[in-house]
């Protein structure tokens, strides 16, 4: 039966509500414990890289550096060369650090607060604002919240945000930053197009305005179309704004999320600025791990091959989520969801005003969902509509059970709302 809920007669809607309540009570009674909250690689994905734990690592890098010792703040050329090629960045414009790109994003903001960027005043004490495309990545927003940065939400369209709206905001000199996940955005899978990117690197903005260009999913295609990352650093330079972009990436969802390598790609001036501060914070990154990764991955093609193996594991999970949502919610007109071609997430938009209720109902049934509102600054989803689904970690059976349960919760919350 696929009648839209809004077309049901009051009696039919009440009957459906009763049936869904019974289904939900059964779920609660079953006492399952399922979790689709975070975009973590599954054990099967981690096992793809089992050899990384046993591979022999030489003691010296190609430039003769002893990787066991201090030093080498830019990271090893071997690994920078591989990821420079993958990201379309010259090796001199990319540095390799420790296991988390999020920590570089945080440090970049902290350094700006304490020391200022490009000879400008430190941000500390100023009313600093960031443009925050929504829905977006909760941990980006958490950095802003933690540092007292005001976030200005802008709607993330099919090819990126509306550039006229962004340009208007960026004209305010207190707007100092913007979050961008240009490929397979977390959580709705949007891919920025050339027109948008060229506009973003060209628009006038404060001299210390930077875009946190988080290319966490640049290589994480879910289809055979392996589109190359857009050459944002080159376009920024061509536009006369060579310092506009801090590009970030990491191997977190390529090798081990807890034991990988992060990258910062940017202009020479930005990298010198960053290293000037990062060099006080640390005497050098974990070069043993960098060399281990370089030996293990071999070259850019080695990474692409590995990403295809990840894809084999991930695509059936995304297909399963789509299949269950289509079977259970198709034609009911209470939800829409994304069909990402890459990345780690599906965005499920439920009937306005019911996302929190769906998450609460799922929790009662032992299914942990990312909190409603997490994809918006300060957890404030004005429509109470968006739920992020992360299908990567659970096994297929667990995922199936969780998504059947979530579908019941979506329908039940909508029926409750319509009956209220
Ligand atoms: N950026 C985005 C958009 C993410 O979704 C994630 C993890 O989910 C990260 C960064 C985390 O990156 P890292 O593991 O390199 O700190």
C-alpha cells in the first residue's frame, strides 16, 4: 500500500497509526542494539589493510632522513608525492602530518585566533563569523562552537551553495572563514561544480578570509565514475587569491581511521604560516607511519585500487538503505533521501517537525541515530527535518534491521503528527 499519508482518511490514518505503534512496540520488546551514527570504516574495510600492520618499514626515507628520529615538519616526500598526485596538487604545496585532518582544521583556527593570519590582527576578541553550508559536518560546527565563532548557515544546493548569497556574506570583513566539503559532502553527498568553485575563489573577502576546503572524501567514489578533485588551489591563484584555500585530506577512510596520515595543501605563504606555528607545537610528525604508508600504497594507482576495494564493500550497503527506504517509504510522501555517488552518508529528510521524534522513537527501539539537528550549526535544524544515516560500519544484517526500524519510526512520527 503506497497511498500518501496525507491522502488517507482519518479512520485509515488511525488504523495505520495503531499498526505502526504495534510494530514499534515489537521493536522495543526485541531489545536490539544497533548503531548507524558515525561514518566509520567497517571491520571488513579495516581488514583490507591487514598488511599495513606487518609490512617492513625501512629506517631511512628516500632523502636519507632517519624516520625514527625527530624533524621533518613537512612530512616525507614519498607520501606527499602520492597524495599530491591524487589531489592534483604540486608536491611543494602539500604537507603530511599525523593521523587527523580535523586536528589541522582546529589548529588552523586556533593559530588564527592567537596569532592572526597574513599579518592581520589575531581573531581573539573579534566577532569572528564563518559561512556554514547546511546540512554540514557536525564536527566542523563543533570547532566553531568551541571557539566562539558565529556560524551563518547557507543552504547547500545541488552543486554547492548559492554563490551570490555567499559573496554577499563574505563582503562583511568579520566573516573570516567558510566550511566546504567539495566532494561527496557530509552528509548529503553534494559535489561542488566548477562554476561554484571559481566563484568562491574569486569573490572579494577579508584578507584573512580562508576556506577550510575539507576534501575528506575526494577519493571515495561509490560508482565507476572516479571524478578527479577540482584544482581549487590553481583556480584560486588564477583568480588572484592564491591564499584563499586551506585544503585538507587524510587516509582515515583509506587505511586506518585511527592510524593514518593527514594532509594540508595550500599556497606557499599559508604553508609557511602554518608550519611556523605547528613547528612550535611539535618537533615533527610520525614519519615511520608515513613511510609505512608510502611503501604499502606504492603510488597513486595503488590508492585508487584500494579505494575500489572499499567501494565493493560500501556500495551494497548504500544500495540496501535505498532499497529499504524505497520499499517502506516510497509513495508515502513523508520523506526524501539522497542517492550519493560517493562519500559516507545518506541524508534522510523526514516530514517537517518530526526528525527529533524519529530519532527518539529509534532510540527507544535500540537504534542509535545521529542526533536530529547535528547537521546544523548549534544543533538547530529550523525545520526539524534532517537525519544523517551512516551505513558504512554495520554489517548487512544489522543495517537491514536498523533501516527497517528507522522506516517504521519515520512513518509512525508522521502519522502522529498528522493525527495531532
Ligand atoms: N572531514 C569530514 C567531512 C568528515 O566527514 C570526517 C570524518 O567523518 C573528517 C573530516 C575526519 O577526518 P580525520 O579523520 O582526518 O580527522
